[in-house]
């Protein structure tokens, strides 16, 4: 499982998930459980839909220098 959710995307997903869950509680609807999806994808930093469509909101990691003793 490759990380494909960036930090800004993660914040949006957490807020959206909490808002959806709160609305489910306020309106006494089980639809609030749908808020678990964006919340879960934010917490594990992986979105299966992003994998299917081949995108990532995560910034590329800077290249690491070779370890000592390796060329």
C-alpha cells in the first residue's frame, strides 16, 4: 500500500469526515457512518480510488544521498 494522500488532502478529509459524522448524529441518521471513509483514508494516508485513477496528492520525497560504503 503506497502512500498517496498529501497533507492538505489529509486535513480536508479529516474535517469532511468529522462534519459528515456530526451531521449524522444531529439528524439521527446512519448516513453519518459514511464520514468514516474520508476519515479512515486520511488516517492511513491511502486512498484506493486515487490508485485506480493513478493520482497522488503527496509531494515526492527528496532523493536520499547514498549511505556510507555504497556507491
